[in-house]
């Protein structure tokens, strides 16, 4: 297999009209993949962001952050997926969401916690000195300063989820992983390489999206401060 073969396979895959229509076409598989990844990331955010903000602000439960992160990182995503499918079946996308959420929670939780705890104590004291209360200090001072690190955690989680959502195909569910898994099973190498390229491109788009979000939401002063540090 040389580089020319791989290029020809990609041309064959993306140039075949069959791959762009029907229930097994690229648009449908892409939407399925985005559904898995989007819902997983949303659920992980709902769990990890409030917990990270609370622990980072109060300073209580730091050990819990480390324990949860280490436990979740140690879980084998594919093994957990297969186990859940065996217990619950594949009637819904829930068996896919659970391991993906477990994968996404640690980077969001840890980066949110570290971001809040890493804010200069003088800024905290100044905010309290101005008469702000706990929730106001968190929302108006700590979160804006910690936002680059929080967004980093979200970006890492999103990229990991997008890449790992391909495991859904192992248990007969959809997503871009179908091109990879089915291609390997049938020795359809254009499908395998095409699916891998689609997943890689989607991950790059996620990376770009978060870069644009950070530029739009993080103030220049905070960005400059992060660069100096």
C-alpha cells in the first residue's frame, strides 16, 4: 500500500455518489456522529462545569476532583460501551452516551477547577472589598479570568468525544465509525480511510470552532495575562 493507493481510495470514496445519499450516506452518518458527540458533551458540561466552579470557588472537595478524574480516565471506553449494550441493548443511544460522558467529564472538571483556583488571590480580595458577594465574585471576576482554561477543558473534551464516538459502530450503532468498522470488515479500504479522514476533519473543525469562540469571548487583557504566565 503506497501513498498513491491511499489518494486513489479517497478519490473513490468521496467521488462515489452512493456515499452521499441514503441512510448509509455521509450526511446521515455525520449527523448521527454529531448527535452522539453533541449530547455527550452537553451532559458532561451539565455535570462537570457546576461541580468544577463550586469546588474551585469554595476550595472544598479538591480530592473529589482528582478521584473522579482518575477514575473516569481509567475506564476503558470500548469495554464500558460493550458492557452497557449487553445490559441495556441498543434500542436507544444511551449506551453510547454513558461512556462518552465519562470520557468528557474529567478534562472539563479539572480545567474548570484549576482555572477558578488559579485566579490571583488579590483579585478575589479586591472583589470582596468592593462589596461583591460569593456568587457575584464567581460570576463577575473568577469565571472571566478563568475562561481560557475552562474553554481549554471543553475543547479537549469535545475533540476526545468526536474521535471516540466512532466506537458506536462496534455495537451496530451509527456515526462516522460505520465507514471505518464496516470497511475493515469487508476490506473496503476506501471506506475505511474515508471514514478516518472524516473523523479527523471533524476534530479539526471542532478545534477551529473553539479557537474562534475563545477569541470572541475572552477579553484581550485576560488573553495577554495568560500568555505572560
